[in-house]
């Protein structure tokens, strides 16, 4: 999981730097961090509640399944999305 998280951080930062104009990069990065950190808090709360009510094994299994679905979704999004070079050339 750690490798996936680090890879996602590097890939998302690289993509933001490539697609977002320099004068907006700070604002976009700050917004991205606020959304991600907010999602971490919500995820921790949901994970804690799941662990308490359905058991630790089920909570961890659910988290792993959601993480796996997120990876598959990200792969299909990146592979089917527009070419970053074409987007950069059009701006």
C-alpha cells in the first residue's frame, strides 16, 4: 500500500505541474491538499466505525477492496484520458 500511495503522490504532483498554469499552481495544490486531507479524516472515521461495528477483519477487507477499485479506476482514467502534451499545447 505504501508504494501505491507514494506513486500516486508523485504522479498527481507531476500531472498538476504539467497541466496547471504556473500562476494557479499554488492555489490548485492547496485545494488538492485540503480535499485529500479532508478525505483522510472522513476515511479514518468510517474505518473506525466499521471496525467497531462489523469487526476489524471486515473493516480492513473493505478498505483493501476500495483501494483496489481506486487503483483500477485511476488506471483506466489515465489510460483513456486526453494526451497531456495535446492539452499543454492547446493552452
